[in-house]
């Protein structure tokens, strides 16, 4: 016969084990994606096959960058980029006395 203390411990331990099983299955359910490569552990862009560690990063690349023309331009020179942060960093480094702004091309 199991004592109260040990049966309570077993009951709590089984509940935790069930929680771990659910969390484990959810973790892998999210990664069952046609864009996920289990061998490399990365999400790959369907256009260019670049690999990304996170699905949302890959989707941002796919929606806004992959196969598209640059969207942002430096107002002081000919630099164009697909990301605003690259243009801002460029302006701060290359044009330090100018105000930090950018030109949206489309």
C-alpha cells in the first residue's frame, strides 16, 4: 500500500509529466511546417532557400525583401536598402552632421 505522502508525490509527479508531454508536443507541432528543415534546424525561404532560425524572421524576409527592389534610400547619397535600420546606421556613420531621415522609394 502507498502512503499518503508518496501517493501525493506520485500524483504531482504525473501531473508535471503530463504538462511536459503537452509542452513538448506543442513545441514540435509548431515546427511541422513545409518551410522547416529538421536536419538543419532552420526555416528556409521558398524563393531563395536562405535559412533562418525563426519562422517570423523568414516570413519577414519572404514578404518584404526576397526578390524585391530596395524600399529605402539615403537622402544624401545613392545608398539604397531594403531595411530602414541599415539606412539609419549608414547616415549616422557616413553623414554624421546631417539629420537622420530616409526616403521611401515606394
